[in-house]
């Protein structure tokens, strides 16, 4: 891949496996401040602390000492928050038999 195609992201279309894999790898290792989920009109905190990880072809969200979300990368959708300090993650949760789940993960702020 050439220098300009890396900068301009030429060749990676949203929805492709390569795009989803790159986004998942960018999130790998991020420290989690807290995790929320929209339920019954409320934004409920479902976990505090933890991390995001890529293991093989699966994406994992660990928080509050337990595994909250596991999804195959080919089915994973991610959207960064406009503030840049979090991400909305959605996809079928393998822990719940493939039930579609949408969670918001807020990152720990580290000055870089």
C-alpha cells in the first residue's frame, strides 16, 4: 500500500472486512472508563473500567471484571463519538446467542 493510499484510505470501503478489521485493531488496547447501553429510554451504565481487545477474529469488551460483549469482526460496526473520547459498538453479541446489542464505550483520557 502506498503512502498516499494510507493517508487517504483509498481502497477501504465502509462495510468491508478490511475496514472493520482496521477499525477493530485501532481500538485494541484502549482503556475503558465506563460502558453504557440505551435501555427503555435511559442511558444505563453497565460497566466501569476494563479494556477493548481483538483476539483472532473476535472483538471483546471487558468491563467491571466480566466480559460484556463478544462479536465476530465481520459483523462488527463501530462509530467514533464526535468528541473522540468514545465509540459506539454494535453487532450480534456471541455471549447472548447472537442478540443484536449496541453499547457506548467511553475511554479513559490520557494526555499524549
